């Protein structure tokens, strides 16, 4: 339950607190074909009482109808309206708790997988995972891409349960040993997999060791005159992560993280669980906490909440590091929340620079927004 001292904030946006009336309005909007309006009203009803079965069923139906699949990626609809961002009892940069109003948008159901990234970018599929054009001689940018690939080989394969030396994760690759050719697995040992006979695939775990610049490249490739893709703003990420729950600490509610709720505190396992291992939040989004840190579009400013606009905030106009959200499989429970903020710099492999993003704990998901044409 949201503390009483914050209730006035919500009443600025939606003074009506009668759930029965809100449900009647939502049903009328849905019957008239206005699902977007119905979803916004249902968000308010759900925030007042998330346990009411009638609200849950109607909201789930409407949100499922508003989901969109493009390029094989399922995007979940996040309704327009207000939410409370931040946490007054958190780190200084999580404060203050403040109201934010956002336009509607969609967020990818999961973080983007390595296979999907390569497919959209028209790269050779994993485990090659690189542009298709032939490369002759030494090429500094591709050297840095190769460093990223080493990490992805270890952590992105669907069935692998523990990372080993990256060479062992290159199925079919041949190496010279004592005058004869041997497979990587013969030379370096086979990594453990929950089904050793299954094909090697890279569809169900998040792409890692990825820069925000690489994420934006994929977004630009998908965008058109009518639909724009990009990293979510920090506000968009947090509203989506909350799933419509008001004041909760995690994507599933206030219960502390556990082995049944998310992929976290598993540094000693050296593996990432498939993104749909745990139930989605109440917007239908998987792994918003744990799994991997996710890039946001905003430049980081530890004091930004104190002077941010209350409508569609986009972060500072410039900076040195981008915001990361959500926590990861290797992190402790304290950071696996919907409000904890982290930041890092990164460099695109094309620049020929060694980037701080080369980590098995960083990935991204995409935000989708419709573009209003100029009159």
C-alpha cells in the first residue's frame, strides 16, 4: 500500500478512486474499440486494487490485444498516464519519489537475443555473429567485435549451464594439436549443457557485452517514418518494470528476490538463465529485474530527479555515461529493484576502442513508439 503522504500525488492525475466505476468506463471504451483508452483506465483501477480478479482479467485481455509482433519481436503495450518514479528511502540518486506522466509506448517482451540482433542487422548468425562482408588482413574494429563475441559465446547459448574457456563454446571449429586437427571440444573440453544433443542456438538468453551504440544501430535499422525504435528512456523503463503496481520495490511486488522470482546472485554459476524462466510482470514483460542490466537512452545525472520535467522526461542533453537499470544475474539482492540506478560509458566496436560495455551482465531491450506525421 502506498503511504498516505504520497496519495495526494496520484490524486493530481486521477481523482476518481471508485474501481467499479473505472471498470465500467474501461468496458465501455473497449466496446467502442478504444483499447488504448481502456488500458489507461485499467491501469488506474489496477493501481488501486491489483487483487481484484475482474480488473486483472479485463486488463490482461486488453493488453494482450494491444501487443504487437514485429521482426519476430513481441512488444508489450504500456498505457499512457501517470506513475510514481523513484524511491524516497533509496540511494540519493533514487530520490525524491516524484510523479511522471508518459505517452503510450511498447517495450520488447524480453531483452534482445544475440540471434535476433544478428538477424535484424543482417549479420552472419551466431556463433559467427559478425557482418557478412569478407574481411582481409588486420582490422582493429573487428578485433574489438571479436572480443565481444568471445564473451557472447560463453553466455548466450540456450542450453549452456556454465561458461568455460571461450574456445570450448565454438562448436565445429577445428584447431591444430600435435600435428592433427581436433575440435574445440576435444582440445578445451565441452561446456556443460542441459541437453548435450540439442542444436546450439542463441535465442532464449539475452545478448550481452553490448554497447548502447550497438543497440541504437539496431533501433535505427528497424525505424521508419511512422514507427520509431530506440532504447527506452529511464522513465519508460521504470514505468514498464513496475507493471502497474504502485510503490512496489520489484517487478513482481514487494517480496524480496528469490530463486523463484528472478535470475540474480548467481555469480558463482557463470551462466545466465533463459529470459522466460520466471513469470512476467503485470505488463507481460519478462526479466525486468535480474538477468542483465539494460541500457536506457538517458545520460546519467545523479541529481536529475530533483529538476526533471514531469511529462515524458528524457534525461540530460549530454553526459559521459548512460543509465543502466534492473540488476543482473551476477548482482546482489540490493540492486535488483525497479528504482536502482547504475551508469557506464561504452564505445561501439566500429570505433576501434575497447569499451567498458564488454561485460557478461549488460544487454538491452527496445522501445517502440508511433510517430505522429506532420500536418
